[in-house]
């Protein structure tokens, strides 16, 4: 009791085939397969986006020279001495 033999499953399959027809069951299985493939494709796409987001950004190829205004904002030079302010009047 509680176990279904192969004959029970064959009778259930026969009843389902009679109720829905072979074409309907076939199209349902095809739609299920398409849904699974679509799900896998979206999951792979999301994994690709996550890997791209985790990767460090590419280094710029040509760096712009530092701005004299930004250099003037430095409080101290690496030696511990106050940084020299650039002469902005004669720089133009």
C-alpha cells in the first residue's frame, strides 16, 4: 500500500493522453524546455555581468598632467616640508 507500480503509472499516462491529446502534451513539454533554456541563458548572462562588475576597471592609457590648482592644495610634501605653491600669475 502506498506504492505505485509501473501499471498504475501507465494507466495515469493513458488517462492524461486521452484527456489532453498527444499534441497538447507534446507542446507543453516543448514550452517547458524553452522556459528552462531561457532561464539558463538569463542566469549565465547575470553571471557574466557580475564578473564584469567585480573586475577592476582598465587603467587609462594616457594620463593628463596634474593640475597646478590640485598641487597647491597639498598641505605637505612627501618629505614633511610644506609644499610650494605654484606661481599662477606667470603660468599663463
